[in-house]
C-alpha cells in the first residue's frame, strides 16, 4: 500500500511542459529518454502523473483516445512508469485505478511486459493477444517486392485516414495527422492508383522503429518494411502481432531477432475493434 504521504499526493494532467520530467522518469527506470516519443504522446494523448515534492515526477502514464473527442470508443494506455525511489509502494496501482475511473465506460487496451502484467490483471485487464518485438539489421532479399511503394504526400492523407479508420475501427485523425512530423519516413503501398497500406519509421535509442504498419496482406507489409529499411543504416525494431506468423518468420529470415513478447490486454471489452488481419504493428506499444 502507498505510504500516507504518497497516498495524499494529487494525480494531475501532464502537458508538453512536462516533457523533460517524463524523460527524466524514463531514464530513472533505465529506459531510453525518448523525448521524441514522449512529445508525440503528450500532444496526441492525455498524460497523468504525480509530482514529487522533491522535484520531478513520482509516476506517469499516457492515455491515447480513439474515436469522437467527446465520446471516445477506445483508450490506449502506455508509458506507465514509477520512479525507482517510489517503486513497490502501490503508486502504479493507484495511477492505473485513476485512469480506469477517469475513462469511465470507455474500453481500454495496453501492451504489458511480463513484469507489468500481474498489476494490470489485478485491476481487471485480460490478455487478448500479443506482439513480438523484433530487432536487428535488416538484410534485403535477392528478389524485389511484388508490391509498389512510394513516399506519402499530403494528397494521400484523406486516403490514409480512411484506411486507418477501417483497420482500427475508430477515428485516429489526431494520431495519423501527426505522423508526417513524427516519422522520419512515411510510405504508402499502392495498387491501381489505390492505397492498400501505409507505414512509417522513426528514431529512438539507436534504432529505427517501424510503426505503424498497416497493409492489405503480408506481401504488402513486407514491401513496406523493405522500403523503410532501405532508407536507414540503423537497426530496425518493430512489434509484430503474434497472429502474423508469416511476417514474423520473414523478418527473422532477413536478420531481425525476436527479443521480447508483450501481452495485449484489454479492459471493458473482449476484443479490439477493426480488422486485425491488416494491423501488423502499432505506431508504438505506448499508443497501440
């Protein structure tokens, strides 16, 4: 249980002005600072945290809402962190219960590490899926991809938004419209003048993360990953839905190694909306 002092500290909304404090909290727990990602999440989503009277943050998390702004249909929880000094005192549990209460009847989802899963299960989250984190230097194949890809342009945005809403089953305009600034590269897959997939890549901690990865089928996903890999010398990292076994095997064949398994958990719903068959990897596991 929290100590009386911690139990009385108020939970407040975080803003972009808390970016440095959030990055400090990541560093305190041995995570990369990831200021680029924190900035994206704090503007696209809602941050919650507790101020440490001694400076900095006791804890933090971010909820990214999808659907209409006044009645979201889903909330994605991520970056749940408690400072080392205040760990194992019930602070994370209190913060998560606050999120559940604040979101009321809105279903929630998150990606859980093995260490974090027991806390979420205690609160009422259930495992409904998983994602393999793969990482490594991508080795291109000898055969060219069968699906054409190209850089995304501003004119592609309406089509990308329509495709994204089909695949996720919710309006994510506030996330997708931030991708051109957040990603280093944003590409689309095209067939007959119609966009059948899109993907982005962005830098963090010495790697290039591939996400989101939305595609009509596995061949389209492969073409998008290959095109993004061709534009960087960094190792790649992405989080592949466990149901996409063919893409995972292909990634391993091309030099990537499975390094972790996250549990996809939900609260208030048994199944995520949308079409999982076209949802290969999230923007980040912190925002689904």
